[in-house]
């Protein structure tokens, strides 16, 4: 996320960045920050407390988080090569987190039945 901010600063200074697009990208970045913080909080809480509900919320928020990462990978006004690489890595981690969260939810469900 820190690199995305520096990307906006770099693009805003060096490239002809339309004001409306800059505002849209910054608002989307702040929305993405909020979604990601909430997703990570519920994922951590659900994992540490071994609760299905917070982990389920984290799974549900993984999809908007991946959509925002895809936006910054493909649809941002100026996509720097570093941002493209970082967002690609981020999407790989989101996919692996989703897989691990689903497996953890399955493990929590099997423990409840015993």
C-alpha cells in the first residue's frame, strides 16, 4: 500500500494526471485500505479464536479485496511496472489466503461435530 501512494506521487508529478482520475484512484485506494484492514482483522480474530463467523467474514471480504487489487493492476490511470508486479504478487497471496481460510473453516466445522 505504501508503494501505491508513492506511485500516485510519482505519476502525479511526472505524468499528465487528470484531476478527476487522481481523485478516483485515491478514493479507491482509501476504500481498499479500509476493506483490507477489516478483512485482515477478522481473519486474524477468527483464526486465533477458532471461530467460524469472523473467518467467514474474512473469506467474504477477500473477493472485494481481490477486485480492488485487480483494479490497481489493470484499470488504474497509470500502472507502473512495479505496481503491476506487486499487485500480481498480492493476487497470488489473496488466492492462497482464500484457500487456507476455506481449509481452516472446514477444519473448524469438523471439530464442532466431534
